[in-house]
C-alpha cells in the first residue's frame, strides 16, 4: 500500500526540475526518509507515509521560500546600487546635494525593506529544511513564518493580523501559542497595542506601563509572562491600515546591528510576503491563499464553530464569535480549543 | 541629465535654481507616490522651464486597436485641439504617437502644411508653433508630451529640446508607476475578498454540518455540489447559507 502510494505521489519529484535553487540538504534528507519508508515495512505504514509526505512538502516549501528570499535579496542589492549612486552624486555635486540625498534615502528605505524580507524568508526556509530533515519530525512543531519574523526583529513573539472590510479579522498568524493567546486577550478585552496600530499609531509599552495604558489587557497579558509589547500598522499600500504587526516578549530586545526595525519588517510583510499569493480557483479550499501562512491562521475552527452556534442557538455569527472568545477568556484556554469543543459537541450552550 | 542649467541659445527662461526647485518638487511627488501630481508637475515644467504657452500630457490607456487616452493639460482649450487631432485620421500629435518620433511645426501659418485643418484650429487659438515628444516605456509608445506656443521667441531649441525629452521620460516613468500602484490596489482587494470568502465558507460549513448532522467535509461537499448543480459560485452559496436565504434547508442525502 505504502509502496504504491509513494509511486503515485512521484510527481512531487518532478517539481524538482522547476526549482531554480538547489534542493538543499533538507530535501535530500526528506528523500532518504522517503526511501527508508519505502524500504522498511513499518508497523503503521500509513503513518510513516504521511510523515514522509509532510517532510517532502516542508522541504519543497523550504526551497520555495529560499527562492523568494533570493528575489528579495536581489531587489535589495539593486536598491542599494541606486542609493549608492545618488550618495556619490550628492558628494560630487553640492548644488544638487539635497535632491540626491532624498533620492538616496528613498532607495535606502526600499533596500532595508527588501533585506528584512530576505532575512525572514531565508530564516524560515532554513528552519523548514531542518525540520524536514528530522526523521521524527513532529507535525505540531512545524516551523511557521512568524517565528522567523519574530527572530528578525529580535522579539520573542510576533503576531500578524489582517482586518476585513467589515472589521472582522481575516488572518491571525502567530509565532507561538503564548503570542496567540495574548492577541486573543486583546480581541476579547477590546484594548491593547493592536487597537492603536489599526488606527495608524505605533505603540510600545513595558512593564507597569502596560497596566496604565491598558487597565484590563495589561495585567492579563502580564500573567502570560509578557512584559513588553510593540505594534505597528500594516498598510498594504492602502490609505487605512489593513492590519498590524504586534511583537511581544518577557522584555524589549536590546538593539543590535543584527536586527531590523519593526517598521522595515512591517513594510517587508506588506510589500513582499503578503503580495505573494497563490492563484486559487474560487472556492478551492485545498490551496492556501497566502503560501507563506498556515491554514489555521484563517481561524477555520472558530468560524465553523460560530456557524454551528448560529444554527443551534439562532445567534448571529459575530455574537457567536464573541461568545466563544469570552468563554476562552473565562476558562483561560485558547479560542481554537473552545471552538473545537463546540464542533465535537462537548460544549453545549 | 545632460541638460545644462541656463542652456539653450534662445534666451531660455530655464535657470539653475528654478530647475533645482522643480526637481526637488518632483522627488517629493515620487516620495508621496503621487503620480497624478507628477503629470501636473511635467506640464508646469513645460510652461515655467521651457517657456511653452500651453502644454499637455497624453497618456494612452486601453488596448492598441482602440485609442483611448487621458489628457493632463495646462489650459482647458487644449482639450478640444487634442481631441480633434487624436480622433481624426491624421494630425501632428497622432503622428507623434503612432510613429514614436518627435514632431515639430515651427510655423503653423506656413502654406502647404501637412495638417492644414488642424493648423487652422490651432491658429484660431493663437498658437504659432507646436512640438510633440513621444512618451516611451520599454520600446512601446505610451503617450506624448505636447508643447504649444504663441510667439516665435518661445520655441524650444537645443538644450530645451533635451529637457523636453527628459520630461517625457519622467512622465513615462510616472505612468508606469501608476500602473504598478493600480495593480497593487487590485491585488490587495482580491486578497481581502479571498480571505473574507474563506471565512464565510467555514461559517456555512458549520451551519450545514449542524443543520443536517453531517461532518464538516460532507457539509462542504454539499455546498460544492449545490453550487455546481445551480451554476453558482461557492462563495455566493455560502453567503446565502450564512444569511439565511433559505438555501440547503433540506437535502436528500
């Protein structure tokens, strides 16, 4: 069974031919895992096969992310070359110095944004490759882009949110569970750094400032061990912020030369990563809309559960979502866990 | 840029500080991504720096077979003239755009002129000369920069013509940037719609699963089948389910 299925999935290999970058160690390791699965008859061949396929997919994503990182890197180098020319001209022609300095600044900003994108994409690519190479790769620990985003700005956690036109959240991508929970607190308590960022204001707060800024959110998020937060609006080239990037951790990172500014990373996300979309047919549920993000980032369980509650209790969908959030807050659990209980019927209102 | 400030032999109004001020203004417009502002800036430069009495920027839109265009003009009167030229079978600006070469008429009252009807209309508005400079973007002509004057003294020559060439290149770059911005706006909107659509589909899955005692996958299959059978978009079906438009209330399984 495993043998034939593996053969059937062989077209995965054909994708290799179209890769521009070298497949990398992760792919080779995943390949050897695949060979291993094919050779050894495991007690549970199906599980073995599934884990192999996941490893192959991760290795393939790693290669795709490396290619994206390469593109951003080249764009950064192009911007740097133009900026350098203007800087040279500013020196050489004092009468036009202001003009060239401003042009140089314009291109340096673009360079910083592209470098930040290249950095987080290659960090993501490397961690995917390492994960894929592990024979016992645990699917719940599969690396996500937001971990690389957090590492790029030097904060412990990062969460990216996008808002739909109706004001509801269409994407919530978090680096880890604590960060996701902290964001859920913001949503439930209707206060926190994100609420200021979506109105166009950048925010940063530490320790007791958290409590004075946000009397309900501050103490709640500090109970999760978060002592520092910052948020910037994400514009996606639109007038109004379309979402925001929030970072947090036990402390504010010390500035180092290795880090990019939060604004550079927010620009990198809106100008490169979020513009990289899969071409999906309408209604196709198998292909992700944004290839660098996870299916869970669109909160499918929450919305399915809201649908169930609407049918069962006659609430409208946004009330149902608010009730799930409130329940999660009261029980100190994640929204997805409570939504899961609604779906499997163990939570009846 | 190869233009020397103060260049041009005919006593050009272009001076170093004026050119520098104009360029700084252009950088400001680029920083703000104000492409409409850049088009108006180009026109202003033609008048203030090149000494034209009227100037227009024609930017072609749409496909090749149907000539549609946008005009940014220093004077409203120019619109009729450009329309007359571009909608007619033949005219100097049309010639400039189709050939991709600059067109200059030094004397619009010259007898035996190629575009006699056009020249008469132009003279009626007081113009004595005109110059058309094509706008190019990667080999294709994307429009034209038009300069017209009422006195022989203002005719651009030498360095001024080079500056007109540079202005046309800048205007073409501005137009290309506008395309990029427009495309980005469309992409952002499509992304928002795709994400919102996904949410509504998940909610509808929950509703149908609960209504008919199905698994979520079966609920989705139900919607997909309904969409196919009724030739509807799956998002529209999900939207009807969520907004209780009496869809899929009862089903045969």
